[in-house]
């Protein structure tokens, strides 16, 4: 129980049914929560919240003074953003204590592990809510989110809605930003999972070590019933040493040990030993990294008291989430994937190399603007290692010079082709395909927009590929 949060609420002195960081979504039962964010300061909107009839205002105390004209109950709270989760936990009736919550962090694999957990539970007749990259909601009814991990109020609100909708569990993708900003504060977690930690978001964290520290901070939080780690990951190995009773998976795993892996017709076969028993498991998905994602999900289900036989039966019907090694065309083989870090590209391209067989592997990729610049050259090296032909194109350039980004990715790729227009790049790649070849389009995966400058323009890799195939088919190509 967080007595400090109770005192903060008591000081406001009015009954509350909800909280909001949006001044447009307040009423007589909702308090406005105002603190500085990364791009804006919520305290600039207190006037609007008061005019909209807010029940009261919790506001960040630092470098700010309350105006007498705002005649509503209010409480100045030091470090309000960090306190917000504890306050929300109380206002929303501690939903994470009434609904098993699984938090997943890692550089790569968060979305896939979350998706697998939701799928496996659905096959076991347990509905599971989801909050993450693909949106928030119950399966099939995800609403888009501005951030992978939304603010603490939104998380508690979602969990409360999941309970009302009959959910038996909830899964949350925990980004490094979300952890650092305290968005998970106050939550009770049935399990916390670390999939892996490589490099990403150095534009924000500054160094790999600080980025890893952000990931590690999740496991220093109280109220985690089960800590689950990828035993073959470097950061996990550090954290395992200090964890009370860690559950680990992978080739070095203690709870679920990967003994053998093979790509087979229709998917993969893995041999494991541990909490599932010694088993040969056939999964209808591809990629050794997805074997790890499955093991993480399976371990989570064991903490929810799902039987081994139910887990294994459900596993036979697994599918990958949108934009994760998503097959768009069978002959020639065309896939899209969200991979946008060196480690993710390595894993995906290694699998693609296998799928390509004796044919050429043609790659379309780029890098996002205003993000970790240092990874661009590394991404180029990975592309050069695995692909026979690489076309560098624009990803989400944002406000950065797209040509500069392409050059930084392509510097390490001999004979790289640079085509800024992403549709043209995809069309050019498809034109080169023979029946024996494989095309892999990386970077945007499930995304349906492309950010150029401050504009979000409609763009889906999967849709564009299908459109180009139709056009070239009509032209007899």
C-alpha cells in the first residue's frame, strides 16, 4: 500500500472516478494530472481543464505556481510523473492486483511474445487484454496507441476495462522509455520477462549501458511474482545473479532448456527439457528467435497454472503478429518484417537466408530519422553479410535529411542501390525477382503510415507489395 499516494488523494478532498492527462477529457468526477512531458508541459493546459469542469488538479510542484483564478481543488506534487502510477492504482481500484499482469521488456521480441501469450491463452479459453506496439484492447479490437507503453493512467484504465470485459489476464509491453518515466509504477506483476538487450534508442539513453540500466530497472521494482529471463542474453545473465528465483529459458535455461532446433517444412521443430517435460515440439512458425519467443510465452503460461498439455496443444496453432516475418506472397517468396536494429536484422536475415534456399535474397531496408545514428552502419554491415542485393530506401525519415540516412546505412554495403521513394524501391525489387528468389522488406512491418517531416502519410509495406504485384501482373511482368 502506498500511503503517500493515499495522502495526496486525501488532500484533494473530492471524490474521484478517474484521472486524465488530457484537459479535454475531464469532468466533475475526473481529476486533471499536469506534469512536464518530453515535448509539452501538461501544466500549460490547467486553464482548459478548469474551464472543462475538472474535479480537481494534481500538478507537478517544481518550477510552477498555482494561479488564484483557478478555483478548483488542487494538490502540488513533487515528482508527479513518478507518483502518477501509485495514484492511478488507487483511483482505478488496483486493477493489476485483480488481473494477472505480464510485463515484457527487451530490445526485440516484445510484441511477438505478447502476441503468443494472448494466442496461447485464447486457445486455452482465457481472454487476455493487450497493451503494446500493436495497440490496446482485447484480441481483434486493438485501439492505436501513441507509445508502446502508455502513461500510467491509461494503463490502469485499460486494465480496469479488461476486467469489465471478462479478461483473465493482461500483457503489457514495457519499453525502456516507459520504465524510465515510471509508467509501470504501482503495478502488481504476475510475471516480468526480459527477451534480450542489444542496442537501440541511444538517441535517448546516450549509451548502451544506460539503455540496459533502463531495462534492468523493471526487475528492481517490487511486486513482481515471477522474473523470467533469456538465459542466453548478456543483460539477463547479469540480472539472474541478483534475482531471488529466476525462471530462465534458452540453451542455458533452467526452467526451459533448448536442446535442439531445426527449420522444417511448414515451420520449426525444437527439442526442449524442463517444465514442459522433455519434448519435441513442432511449431507452424519460422525463425530460431521465435523459438525463444515461444519459450518465453510458454513459461509465462506455466506461472498462470495452465497445464503442459494445454500449452502444447495451443502451440500447434500459433501464428506470428502482423509485420513479423509476414508472408505476403508465396512464389516468388516475399516477406515483410519490423526489424530495425542490427540484432533484429541479423536474426531475421539469417532465417531469410535459409528460406531463400538456393535463390537470391533481395533486401529492401532503411533506417528511421532522428533516432540512434550509430546503428545505421551496423545495419548496413548486417545487410551486406546476408543479402545478395540490397536496396536502401527511406523508412520514417522524420525531419532528418533522407539522403544522409540512406548514405549512412549504405556505406558498408558494396553495390547498394539507393532509391528514396519507398514504393519505387519495393517495385524495383519485385521487378528483379525470379521464381527462385526471395524478397524481404524490413523496418516498418505492421505500420500503416510513413513519417516524412511532421506528416504521417498512408503507407503499408504489405499493401504496396500486393499493389505492385497486381500492377506488374497486369503489365505481363
